[in-house]
């Protein structure tokens, strides 16, 4: 499941590059905001679901709801509940944006804080958490 939206030429090119790199063996659903529903529906007939990525999903929610943190937290809560109830393995890709300086602009700080809470909530219910740095996986939770 891809959460990116082609809102400008640069992102359109990124999406096309991802499609080309994936090849034809992947079944891709482009879903910018309704990933909880898509996970529920996607369990039927799929052995695994990959969501790339949660931070773009969060950006899309902020674009849709402004910085209504209560509404966004509710959407995160729904996703976590869905993940806890699914029997299908779900792999989630997210960015860690809290390792940098505190952003100068308010909306960037809101995004950073929401992303941090999103990642914490997902990690709490995940069986395994892997932190990737320079292409090197570091097991944070579960796994070998």
C-alpha cells in the first residue's frame, strides 16, 4: 500500500521510480488516507501487507484535517486497533524525524511530535521493530 500523492512533478517522478523499482510482481494499492480500511479489506486474499509509509500518511492527514491533533490521534488509534486485530502480517515503513533539531516552524513541530507518537504507538503493538541506518538494520524489538 502506497500512501504518497502525486501533488507535484517531483513527487510524481518519485512515485514512478518506486513503481519501476517494484516491478510487476507487486500488487499496489495507492491509498493516501484510508489505510485502516484498506488493511481490513486487504486481509482477504493477501499473505502480507506492506505500507509505505506512515509519515506520508500522517502528512496527508495533516493536509486533510489541519493540525486537529485530536482527529489525527483518533485515526492513529483506529489504525493501531486494526493492526492488533488482523491475522495478516503487516509491515509498516516510517521515518524517524525526531533525531534532528527542533524545527523552527510550528507546523513542522506539530508534525514531528505527531510522528513520534505515531511511531511509539505502532512500535508498542508490533512484534518486531527494525531501525534502519544507512541501509543497516538494527533490531529494536523482537527478531534475531
